C-alpha cells in the first residue's frame, strides 16, 4: 500500500502563506479530490506532494520516507499539472518515448497503447506536438502521467480543453487507475466530476483546509 502523509505543512512564498498548516493522509486505491477556487492552494499542494517544491514547515512522507530528506521525489509517480510541457518539434510518441527513457520501464508498444487509451489515434502519434489542438495536448499530458502505471497519479484539471467524449474518457481512466490500486489525487473545477469520482474531497481556502467530505458525510 502506498501512502502520502502530509503533517502540519505550511508553504510561504514572498512572505505569503500559500499553504497553511495542512494535515491529511492519503492511501492507495482511493481518489482524493481537491476543491477550491483559483489560488486556494490546490496546485501548490500537488507540487508539494510530488516533491517539486519543499514545505516551509511540516513534513510530507511517502511510505514513511520524508520528501526532501530521505527521498527527493516519490519513487513511482505520474503527474499532470496545468499546461504540460512537451517539445514542439517532437511527435506525441517521441515526447512520451523521451520521458519513458528516464526509467526504461516501458517499451514502444506500451507507449502506443497508452496513446490509444487516451484517445490519440495512430495519425496523432506521428504528428508534431506544435500541431496538436489544446484537447490533444491535454490527452498527451494524461498519457504521460499514466503510461508507467505509477503508484501515485496526480492530475490537476485533467478535463481542461476536452469535449464531452474526452471528459467521459478521463473519468473512465481515473476509475481504472483506482481499480488497479493507484493513489489518485484529482483537482477539478467541475464539482460534479469530483462528487462522482472522489472518495474524499478536501476543500481549500486561502491555503488552509476548511472542510472534508467523505462519501456520504461532511467533516
């Protein structure tokens, strides 16, 4: 079982609290939702979980190992943050292949399968990223997050720029990630999607945790 323990975490940037004394525990096989308006701290909390930034105070533990001390990054993680960055001159397939070469855990066949899973057809595989539509770019970002079947999947606004069919596909993918036992963290402005998919929803306001909803109850 994979766990993320966030213990009294505070993050200050330029003297401003962007995360303020947040404590939550997340575990594998669950979808954890983060809810709040823009600037509430959702993306910042995701960056902290991923080890992309370190807390000013408090600790984040991945399977009891402290981020920034005992490990630099979670050992098995896939991330989609807003505006995923890929190389314009590379095709979708080449971008994912380059990412996959870091760990060498998956082969070309698995990369192509993931592209098809997110709704990118064979023609899209060989199209340069600069020619991708916004929706295609979003699908490629999701593919990059899930292609290695990581223990932790962090998705920040995964339905951005997607049509109705694309949104349904993303919902299906999130369910599949949960079913295979991943720890999924989801931030989404569409409250209906969070209500439908999340086992627990944490509401953030000005960097503070103000309420928690577990299926059927509110704390």
